[in-house]
């Protein structure tokens, strides 16, 4: 049913029955009657609904209880006065959902979900089933993520305390001012207080000393990120949520893009390459962009995240050099999110900005091109959109602004934003942010979109009257395209030429983009190929739209900002086609929830993201894969076998692989009535990574290998009013901890069979516990990272005692952690008891003294000032990796020392010989450090690692070589913050076994003489009896094939049962005619090598003469009877 707006507004609505039993969400039923009169209406709705509109034959009734919709439809269809009845799909309430109190917003979500499912069942509408088997309700995807985000940062309060974010922004602004003052003073230049666009050089001498960490943060990706599949995601590559786009007014290849928490990016080659211009900003949220129409160097960025999460605004950032440097302006706006900025075309010194969602909401005006701002409209509303109309004959234009709220507001100004007039809206009641567009051909024509009413309107008389132009709009099945109208929205207009003159072209950005080339008469989807939708299998553009910019030099060319990044559109007016160019390959604005790293490959990283699945680098940082679905969630890589990995999507859509995602399969159980988080987590037991844990309000365990689940460990409810948010693992698989979104903290010491509640024992704050870290040296010592307001890092010691102790280790003042959520803890692998890294909503902080003081290692070490969700410290690679929510993945070397050298001695050995390797680091080890040792040959043997004790800077270890027949060069390497190598040449030798043997002065000889060429424990042994004279002698002969060896080595492997007996190795000197002693020593009681070298071989053998050698064990007066056992005798010809 579609009612004329003017008629509908004039109807006196009858109200019957009781008030809505549900506060926020309702279902309307359109009833076509045989007649409409008071009596019919009263009998129709008494006790179960109320009339909200009617005309001559149709009544719209709002049900008191939307869950009764099936019963009401059945009842109505049985009435004689009813010709037809249609239930309208429930709508998410208007009035800016995200501005509602936390508990109210949760109730809105629950009511909407229940009502929508009830409506679907009543109308026979099939709902999609998610990866985890959950019923998918349109319009709830981002909302559920936001609910989790809001809860973790506000609980137990209703709203996030923005004061901590503002304090950080102000402090960082002040620090930059001081930095720039010092720089100007040193260089005797004029002072320009502002922020560098790119990376800032690190400050030295930070708390804890400049050597606390050895590296700089480096961006690792994603780059060139593949889309997991085409529907919803469009074509590859994808990236992260962009909120704003803008064209350079002169150069057709220069654009700007603003990330939700990614700052401002610039391209000068049409989107092939992008560079961040704002990594020095104090906070990185961007909602809007504007470029001066005649001075391309002036760029304004409206800060905060108006469309999504509660990212505080910091006013308007202003650049006068095309983004190279920035100045913070609009401090009087507070933490408001700046939704839109517009330069007045004929007088670009005048700039208008709209602000909402916190802070000083209103409409602001600047008369100096954005350098300073004055609030012109102080109406406390969430001002969402701003447009400037076509030029009138008198040289003026009308500026339009609108807001969401109750009611939505529309205002215009005819004097460049000085005074504003309110216009009657065609829609009433609570509204999502209204969107407005102005005709480029008619100064009095304006268009309006209400995502709450799911309608579009046109006014040709400056808002005096409105015409509904929604007919034929591409709503999608069951209004899917409108289903996130509080999050996905924009409306804009351009123009095209026709035979009858210029015509308005409209773009309505929702989940998909809907385009009209005739001023709203007809509508088509354009997010897919050939006018199909982005939520179809032919999608090109990532769905979920937030902003559009029209090229000032080509009205049919545009940039669009989506959840998947930035795309460029071109409409061909001649053949009526739309073409798209993907611009996401080198952006860096991905929003990560979770993180997993490969145990040994520093370039292998993955993580779950907002609306872009679970990107995997697969060891290739240049092009990332994406084997996942939906919103990425918990993920993990088995450290013992990295081929075994796990991904998940919303509501625990669990997926596993045993071959690094050459293939994969789901493994989610049915969680029954458990409370399953939208973005769930997944943990591996580091002691036994075949134990896989996932969270509900209970804890579940999956056993890799057997494929079995243990549900609800111990039957213990681990969160009475929320969900498990965190786990902490000790050095024992039996002992682990959980933290919940309602502040509950539990411990088990028997693998989850029974649990002890800790938060009540220690009086822990009632806040969401976002991470737990257990000391690797003390299973009873844990750290807790929490959300909410106040201190954000706590330590509990003595967890296994009757009186555990809670300590605030957040520090205080300027050297403490900021009052913002702390999401992740990483202990330094070398100093885990005192050095910790903590991820917060404003960056990464480090302590070197167990929390007494903290150092901000974000921008000072090259990481943009962005929200960081996860940290992982990898001792093997020496890297700390950060998953950010808006700037992708980053890493930094945190090793306490760096490898300096690896030295082998000797560097050339005969095979079978050995030497030593000296490994050195660049400073005395502050704690025990173990470095892996590697070599590239099976013929060189050395320890797998070398350990530096505290204070050591070099360690020596032995190496040996195997006997080889071909010489080779072996490389030995060690890595710690770099790689050092040494080479050893292993020279081949020729070996010759004895061919004839005999013994003298012995008895009881046993063994197999023919096996003595090998070290195989097949021995020749004999007993020497005392008293007797002489010695026990083994005689042997061999034919040496090559008489030109430079020397010969005689080797005997064996032992005597009495230690310390003297042995001699002799060789027969042919020229002298007797045996000469060429080497001697003492024997041992376990196998050893006894060797001697012949330095002049020609005296001992010839091509016609065998080499004769002897091995004697000399008598000892105290030895008594003893046994000599020989395993091998050989002759080696050495080069």
C-alpha cells in the first residue's frame, strides 16, 4: 500500500486497544476491507492492535505483539469484511540506533530479530541460514558487531566514556605542537603547528631506555586482498571500510579516501597506488572529505566514525599542502563526528560542516576555508548530510542539511549558511539519518531519502511539498536493500545530457547502489554487472555503501566508498552502460578483529575482519588470500603442525584445514541454547594445540584428531549475563582461566572439570574482560585487560590461595595507560614477568617494570595512532604483530638483542672432523635467550639452538661432520633480529678398511674381522691376562689405492675395560724395515677414536707394497685382566 504523503498526513488516525507490548519493534498489517467505518475498525483491532493509517478501503494496523502475527493473519483472513491482508516486514527502529543506550539497543536488536523471524514464518518467507547454522535476519550484521563493541567499551555503563579518547587526542596534539616548535626553532623557520602526513621519526630516550625494543613498526598488509567469493564481496581485490571519498578539482587521477579508522589516503595515479597522508594524526577516524574547488592544496577531513563504531572525532583536520601536513581545527566541536563538509563554490572561503553522534552536535560554518569554525545551528541532533544546490540567476545557492532523530530535521540556508530555515519533512516520527541531494539543473529541486520509511521523495519548491518517487525502486527481496539503513546510506545527484536537455541522475547508496538516470522515474541496481545487485552472484562492487563523490570535471564519473574499499564508476550516456574500476589493491584500511601468526614464518599472518572474511598472507605479503566467509572471527594456526589451521565467521561458523587451506571443512557443533557471540573467538592450548576452545556463555572444547566436542566444560556457566570473551593458558594444560563480558573470571585446575570463581574473591571491577595472560613461570599469576571506564590492566596473584591479591598495574598520569579499552596483552618472550605490551583503542603501550610506568610505542615507533585489537609476540621470529581495526596488520622486532656474528673454526675441515661455532649478539643478554642454529647440509652436525645466559654476549658450541666422498660448502646461520652466517668447507676423503688381521700376545679373541670397516658395534675383542709380558697388538694390512695422498690418517675406534691404558699406533717403515710409533694416547671405557697421521706416506707404502699398521695396548701394573674391543679400523687418505 502506498499513501499520498499529503493525504496521509491529514488523516486523523484512530487508536484502539492497548499500548504496544514491545517497546521498539512492531509489525504492521495492511488490511483491504469491503468497507471502512468506525464500527468495523473497532471490531477489527480491539485488543490486539491500533490503526496507524487508513484510506477509503485500506487500513494499516500495528500489532501490539508482533510475535502474534501468524495468529492475527489467520484470524483476519477468516473475516467476511476482509478482502486481503498483508503483513509488512518489521523495520529496525529509526532515531539513530547507535545513539541509544546500550541496554536499550540490545533490546531493540532482540525485538527486531524475534519479530522478523515471526513475520517470516507467518508469511512463508524463507530466511537464509548462516555458516554456523544460525538464522540470518537482514539488517543485523553490523549491528551485532557494534553491540559487542559497545558493550565491551561501556559496560556496566550505557555509553562509552569518550573523555579518555579526548585526553589522548589532546595530549598527542600538544606533543606534536612541542615537536614542531622545537623543529622550527632548530631550523629558524616560521612556526606551523600541525601533524605530519606520513610516518614520524621515532623519539629516543623513551621510558625504559631506547634499547627496550630494537625495531620500527612495519606495515605487512593486506595488500591485493582476494575476495572470498563474488556475492556480497564483488570482484577482487577488497580492502576495508571506507567512509569518504573526494576528487582533486584539477587532476583527474588524484583522489582522496578516508578510512573508518584508517585516516586519509591519497592517490595520484588513478588509484593504482595509494599513500597514507595522516599516520601522524592523534586519532584516525574519518567520516568526510572535501577539497577546495579552486585551491587543490586545501583539503579538509571530518573526523570520527559517523557511520559505524563510536570512534571519537577530533574536529576538522586541515591541510594546505595536499595532505603532506595537517592542522587540527574545530576544537569547539569536541568529540562530535563530522558527517559532511562542503565548500561554497562561488566563495570557497565559506565552508559548512555537519556534526553529530556525541560532542557538540550542530551545523558549523567557517569563513577562512576551514581554519576556524563557528556553530551556526545548535539544535542537538545528529546532523547527517549536507548538500549545496544549483546556481540561481542571482548568483546564490541553497545549502541543505538534514539529520536523523525524533523527528528527523531538514533545514536550508539561502545566505551561505548564516541563517537556516526548517522545512516540513515528508516523513514523521523517529528517523535514521536522513539523506538529501540537490538537483544540478533546478535550484529549487531537492531529493530526500528516508531509510526508516524506505522511501525517496522529490520537492520542486524548496521543500514546500514533496512527491514520493519510490515507485520501482530496487528494494531487494523483503526490502533487503534497506535492511541496514542506519549504517548503509547516501543520496547524491549529478546530471546527464539528453535530447530534451539536462536530466538529474540519482545515486542511492544502501546495501547496493541504486541509480536513476531520469530524476527518480525509474531505478536500477548498479553494484553488479548489467544492472544487477551487489548481493547477487554477478556482484562487482562490495556491498554496504557509505559515500559517493562526483567528479567535478565529469558528472558521470564517481568514486564510491564501501565496506570493501573504494571503487570508481563511469556511466556511458551513449550506450547506457555502467563500468567499474577496482581501486583497492594498495589501500591499507582493513579492520581486523582477530590475529594468528605462523610459528616460524614471520610473513605468514591471518586474522578475522569486519565484513571481509579472514585474510591470509600464506607467506606472501604482496598478495593475500581469503579462504573464509562473512565477517571473520576467531582463527588459529597449530604451532606444532602449521598445516592444521582454523577459521571462523559470525556465530562460530567454524572451519578447519589440515593442508593450509588447499581444502577445508566445517566442524561447528550445535550450541543449543547457549549465548553465541557474533564475533566469537577460538583458542589453542599452547601446551597441546590439539585442544581447541571456543566461547559461548560456557566453554567448549574440540579435540583435533578425534574430531570430538566436549560441550560446556564442567557444566559451569562462565558468564551469567554475557559471554566468555577471553582465555588465559598456563604452562599446564590442566590450568586455565576465562574472562567474560560481564566481568566474571573463572579458573580451572583440572582441565575444565571444576571451576573456581575469582572475580568475587578479589573484588574485581564489573567490566568486560577482553584478555587474560598467565605468567609462563607461575600458574597462579595472571594479567587481565578490561574495557569500560577506569583502570584497564589488573594483576591477580595467588590465584590458588584462599586470598588472591588484585593489583592495578595500569600506572597513573602521563606515564600510565590511557582511559580507553585494553583489548590484548602480549608478554615479552624474554622478559615475561616485567615487560608487557598492551593493545588499546588508541595504540600499543609497553611497560618494562611490570606496570609501574608505561610508554606509548605507537606513533613514536612508526605505528599509526589506530585502534589495535590483538597482539601476538613470537619468540622464534622475534616479532610483535598487531592486528589493527582500520590500518591492517603491522609488526615490530622486540628482541632484547640482535645477532652480531656467527664464526666457525676451522672454516675448512676434512670430512669426519669437526670444530666449533661461536655465536655472538650485540649486547649482554638481559635474560636467557635461545637462538635456533641452522645449516643447509645433513653432513654437518651442530646443536639445534644456542642459549645465552644472563650477561653472556657470545656462546661457543661444537660441530662435527660426516664422512663424504664429495666435498661441499655448508652454511651455518642464526637469526635474531637479523641473520648472521658462517661457511665451512667439508673436504672429501678416501677411506680404506683393513683387509688382513692378526693378534699377538692375547687369548680368547672373538669377533668378525671382516666387519671392521664400519662403525656398527660388531666388534673384535680380546682378553689380556696378567701377569704376562709384552702388549696386546692388533696387526692389519691394507692396499691404499692412490699413492699420491699428501698424508694418511690411521683411525681406531674402540675401548678397553680398564681406563687410562696407554695405546700406540704404529706403521711399518719399508725403508727402515720396522714399525714406527706415529701416535699414542690413553684409552677410555667407552667408544672413542684413537688416531695418528702419517706425514710422509711414501715411506710406508707403494703401489706394490701394502700398508701395515698396528694398534698396541700397553700393560699396566695395576690393570689386571682387561678386555680390548675394537669396532673399526680404517685408513683415510687426506688431501
